[in-house]
């Protein structure tokens, strides 16, 4: 396996809210996603989820805590079972690296038009 | 938990080859390390290990495959059981983000003067 360059991987897709798997380790998947706008409220009952911002500003709303604001080079772990809703501001497209168990469902038990059932690999 | 800013966390320590835990999820630890020079040959029998370069150039030597060269924004997963030796070039200090199971021993079953037994948290 060669080195994985994040910007090279980001250049290979343009669809939003559709994470792509770039690596796997210890039952976890490393994914990249481009997002813009407001996602859907959901949680993952058994999976903690790490958000790392590569470009732009990501906000994550919660029901039980203050909104988290993530700039490039910042990360946050959403604990399992915590309802959250990622969103961006204005027209900015935000680039994310995600880490979560391979088994994680995209929108938990919530169904949305953007729900991805099978993750592409890059 | 507030957002975790990598550069802020890096500013809080200066010792080399001594990873600091900045987050945990799904039994994995996210660690930061500053490194310079050549580490020790070792492997982790049961743990895959992700290296992500934040600053500088990291080389990882292997016995069974070509050396991997990682620049900032690049990552590599060293599979479990694969002997490897991270190193840097010249006098450059290299900043890394690591991901591996919380149980991972720093230098596997190898003992080295730099072996860390208890990881600090930042």
C-alpha cells in the first residue's frame, strides 16, 4: 500500500454527504466526505465517531450540549448514543476525515434521502 | 468536550518519541508525537497502527516492503505483525498523529531506552 494523500483522495470525488473509505484498521474505517448545508439528526447506538476538519468550518449541533465549531486541524469525538446534526455555514463546502467502526450506519436508524448504505472505496 | 486543536496540543509538549493521548474512541487512542532521528525496529502483534503526518517528512522502513515516505496530509496504516522502523531525515522534527488500540505497547515486545509504558494525556 502506498502513502495515502488526503488531497489526492478528495480530488477523486465531488458528491456531498457520501463518505468514501480510504483505509481500514482495527475494525475502524477512515473515511473522507465533502459536505455543505445541514445533515439529518441521528445517532449511532454503539459507535463513537471522530470528525476531523481538513477544509472549511464544520458545526455539530447537539440536543444535550453546546454546538461544537471545528476549524481545519481540529477534531471532535461524538460519543455513541448522542444525537447530533452536522452542518456548514453559507455556501462553503467543508472537507472532513471521519473515523468510525466499519459497521457504522451512515445515519444510524434514521432514513434520509442522503443515507448511504454501501460506502465507496477510494 | 471542546474541539481538539492539533497545533494547540502540539504546543503543550516538547519531548520526542513520547506519544500523548488526545482522544479515545471505540477502544482506539488518538495520539500526537514529535519525532526526530531513527526509532527502534518493532511490531505490534495484534494492532494495526495509523501514521498521519502533520509537519515534516516521516519515513517508515520495513523488512518486507519498500520504505514509505509520508509528507504532511498523508497517512499510512502499518498492519499488525509487520516489523517497521519510523525515522526522519536530518535535523527536522516531525509531528505525527497516530491511531491505534488503547492497549498498544509503544515498542511492541521490544525494550528500548525510549519505550513509554504509560501514555500521558493532553
